[in-house]
C-alpha cells in the first residue's frame, strides 16, 4: 500500500456505456459527435488513469461532464456534495449513459474544470475556503493538492480534470503532473483527464484515447497529433507561420 494513503479497494469506475433502455436522436447534438457515437456503441473502459485528447469540439469535455454527472459529481466542479450552479450549459448525455462501478471502491471524488473555476471558488468561499486571492495557476495547484488529501493522506476516489493546462505555466504543469503521479501511488485513486497538453498527456501509465472524426482510438503518446504537431512547430516555427500568412 502507498505510504500516507487511506486504504481503498478497486477503481471507482470500470466502464461507461449506453444506459439500458435509453433513447436519443443520433442526428442531434451531442449524440452526433463521432466520439459520443462510439461511446454509446462500444463503451469506454477506464484504467487507473485515462487521458482524453482531441481537437476542440471532439467531445472530450462533453464525455467528461457526462461521466461526472453519472458519478454524482457537480458538473460545474467540486465534490459529490457540491451544490452550486451558475448557468445550466451541460449536455443531456448523462441521461444516456450508465457506469459500471468497481466493487468496494470509494464513492468519493472531485471534478476540476478550468472554465468554471471562478464559480467553484466563490462557492467554496461560502464555507470559509479562500482561493480567490491566488492567481489562476496557483489556485488550481492549491485546490488540486488540498482536495485530494485528508490529514496528509491521499483520498481514494475518482478525480476528473478538464483542460487543467489552461491555468498552468510550464513549471506549474510539471508540478501538477508530479501531483498526479503521487496520487496514482494510491490504488484506490482513479484519474480521468481531458487535455490539449503534450506534457500532461504523458502521465505515466495512463491509457490515452484520441477523439476525432474516426471516433475513439487508443494511441501511444508519441503518435498523438498534439505531440507530433508541437514537435514540428518547435523544430521550425517560421515554417508554420509561413503557411498562416
């Protein structure tokens, strides 16, 4: 067992699939997104760590928020006990899916999504927790480390992260990656992350799923479009800029 970890048994979520008896219009959003179509047809099996990558609009956040709602987490962020809402913008996908949970696994967890962090921090401030005085990146790192531990020990549970890199510098991304690696030392912790970051998608041991017009495909890190394209850009930025003019 990991040092300073609260004992946990199994992964919180083994699989996400179409809910038995659910109906939807395949021509309507979000069901017409190829990755959502693939999810409902074949399901997604989750390991201890799963990373979702893909272009804007590929369905990463849509699938992640549906997972959050099906699990019982607030779709705007927070824990299973968070009760706040700014404006309902979530898709109805959660009504079409069901989860296969791990036997004996923790029912706890936390959802961190970059686009709703301000609302989450305002909600937490009502109970005396203050994050607004920190920068965006500092607050993200602080809440990630604070909400994943209890009295210095790792809390087992499901941790969902939606595009955390938007708040993080290169150095802060390294610190966040190290925190995620540390969390995974507890077998009862499970992480599902949607990201555009080559650095965060390199989370050791994670299953990487690329979402595209082809649906959902497992990929090796070095073969990801976001890794290949960033390498080409960094090797010769001017070559890319010439194509933009």
